[in-house]
C-alpha cells in the first residue's frame, strides 16, 4: 500500500478543519467570553503538532474532529451520519480514533466521567494522544479562562478528574505528558 503524500495529508487536515468548523459554527465555549468552539479543536492541533511534534495525519485529523460526533449529533441517526461522513472523507483510522474519544452524552455526567477513566486504559494509541491533548487544552482553559458558572471547587474537581483520566492512559507520549503536567501545575 502506498503512503499518502505530505501534500495529501495537508489537504486532508485542512478539509478536517473545514468540516469541524462547519459543524461547530454555532457553538460557543462556556467561558465568560463565549469563545467560538472551533478554538478548542484548533488548540488540540496546536498542542499535538506544534508543541509535541506529532506528525501522524490520522491523529491530527482526529484531534480536529474529536468532538463532532459527541457535540454535533443529537440523535442516533445523526451520529451514524457523522460517522459515515468522517470515515468516507478522512478514513477508517480517523473514525476509530474519534469514536474512541467520543463520550455517550445520553449517560449522566458522573457516569460519563467515570467511563472516561475506565476506558482510558483501552484507547487505541492515536486516541491516547488526542485525549492527552484534549485534557491539556481543557486544563489550560479552566485555569486561565474557566466556564463562567464554575466555582473554584468545581474547577479543582475538574483538574483532579483530568489527572485520573491521564494516569489511566499511562505512558503514551512523553512530550504530551510533560505538557499535561505543566497544565496541571496551574490547578487553582
């Protein structure tokens, strides 16, 4: 099997950014400024590609797309449609990673959080990288631009929970782990 060219990988990554921006276009983060949601997937891309030196195009595309199924599909039919689109446009490996990091929004929040910890040990390698970048980005946001309605105790609980998820992942990538540890050091 021939490997995609760097140009093809770049085109696929730009297409993934466009796809994510289209699906997240009306969403906002919970911070006091209501930042555009697309900033979050872009932050993951920055952490992975620029800060940690990850070059795997499947991982980078999955990072950009990681919340599309979870946050932009509100029914089983929409989830199936998003999955089919991601697989056809970005490949089965990207879909596997996205599926692996997608929470079941039908579950209560506490159960979803525990499930992330329990499932972290079984993530495929690319999903571990995306999850590490996601937790790092979220900790940076909670430390420096937290959700407007989160009191100090909830922000601290988020840091503790993120630590439990990342500890369950194990030693997936030393550079990403260092970035996560720096983010944890900003615990309020």
